[in-house]
C-alpha cells in the first residue's frame, strides 16, 4: 500500500485498533504497553507516499542485529538531546551528564528497585540501566535488572518517547505508566509501593488543581508541583533508601507554611547529607532558574548538610549556554570531593542542623569559603541605585552639553 490507501489504513484501522485493544488480567503485558502508547497518539504525516518511503527505510533495519540496534539507540538519544532546545519539549529532557552524575553518586546495585515519578523521556532510568549493566554477570542478574526500573509520565508524547527509549535499551516490557504520580493519596502507599532509589527532576513552576491537593496531608498542601513531588518522594522511599532530586533555589529559601512543613519532615525523618549547587545555565535555553541536587537517605535524621558549589569553567562568567553546555569534566571536582570530604575545598562548606533551624529552615546557604559574595539588594535599594545613576547620567550629559556650547562659541 502507498499514497491515500496507506494513509487511510494507518488512520482508520491501524491506530484505531491499537487504541481499542481489549485488555484484562490475562492479557500479555506488551499488549497493554501498545494500547497505553497509542491511546493519545496520532499520525501527523499527511503524505502517504512519504510514509511509504519511511516504512521502506525502517524495513531495511535489523532490530535483532546488535550493531544496528545500538546505532539506532545512539541516534534516538541525539534526537532526545535536541529536544532540550525545542521549546516546551525541553521539559522532557534532563542533560545526560547530570542524570549520569546523580546515578553514579546514588550507586544503585542489582536487586534494588529504582524509580522516577516524572520520568519524561527516561533519562534517569537509562543512566541507572547503564550503571547496573556493569554489574551483570549472570542471566539471572539481567532478568532482575530488567524488572528493577519503574517510571511514571503524565504526558502522552514524553511517555511515547520514554517507552521507545526503554525498548531501544533492551527493556522488553518497560514498566512505564502513563499517569499523574500525584493523583494517588500518599497515605495509601504500603511497603511494596516504595523504592530503594528515587532519582528525578520534578517539574517546577507548575500549578496543580485542588483535586490533587486532597491526596496530601493538610500541612503539605500547596499548588507548587515540585513541592508536592518532594512530599511524594518522602512517602515512597524505603527504609535505608536513597534519593537524588533536582530542585530550584525557591525550594531552598521558601518560607511559606507548606515548604516549611516539607523541609521539617525532610530534615527530621531523612538524612539530607548533601546539596550540590549547580551553576546557571545547566538547563539553558529551556530555563534560567538556578537549580540544586538534593541527596538524602532514610537512615537517620539530618545532623549536618554538606554543600558543594559547582564552579563555572573559565570564560563562562554568566553560566552555561546552548553552545557551551555542562560537560562531564565540569563535575569532576564534586566527584573527587564526594568520598574525601575532610580534604579542604574552597567550593565546599558544611552547616549543622542547629544552624538550619535557627535560620528558620532556610537551606539557601552561601559558601563563605568561595570568594566574596555579591551583596543582595532589596527592590527599594535597587530603585534608589537606579535613580542615583540616572541623575548622574543627566548631570554628566548636561556638563558635556555646556562644554560643547563653549567650543562652538
């Protein structure tokens, strides 16, 4: 088939039948995966002739061949990386350098269950898979790893991209749900719903509807999406579990009732041992918001927090950019410091829990060892400075004008 006949088959039969697949408790999981992927998918190709050409090219690929499959895998990851600068699509992609770093620091082991409750295109899960593959020695190890990864993604496009990503990384039946992670009451989670490792970059800046808020205890209710995800993570982390979460500066210094309640629970029930402060531009050009990676585990209450400010490389005064992105070597310093924290490092400092409590749980700590900090001005101070500079400019222009008149005369 080609042309209009092929288009009609794809639009009227293929997509429709895949969306309407009948599933029950006996259905093969792969059929459920196909149904969930196609439920909100549409064919956007308008030319049946071009579609035929695409199908012909795909038919030349051997998905059973190791080299072909991994070449496709590499190309697909390049496409996902390009999405980072594609407007709203950028929200689906966390730089691989960062997902690899967080997973390396969390160091998951075979047999541990790993989750991302806003998994986008699956970056954290792929990083975890690659980390675990180095430990595989037997067929049983591989079977365990295959079933260790769990993700949830709310939006249909990134869910589809994530499923494809998992399949290209040899996960035969990806355990990736298309759902809103915040739509379940956190009080209903039992031990079987908890994970050893949680690594994620929760969406921030978003607003959740009132119907979602009732799934959280009153003191944690807030419309800020990232705050709700932090609460969710605390309810779904196993005893002795470990987490690495990317959060904006606003979480660190926020002092509204919900943020304070979340931070108090985090520090009293979990060990927030490390905050890695990322430079500006890590998520450029999608957002310029300053971000941090919070590492914590459920081993004991927090006694002190170690901070590490990742420095900008020489020549990048204002932060990373699309053309000069964050690279692996930029995180080498924090990696070397991680297991040798007694060694003096100007980019690192520590704060005790007593100091945090005294500061009303403000986690936005400036490193006293890392050079002089720029003074922070209030809005009134900034306006006053601007007025003074404006007056000074007008005065200088007046003097120049008078001087020019004298020259003309």
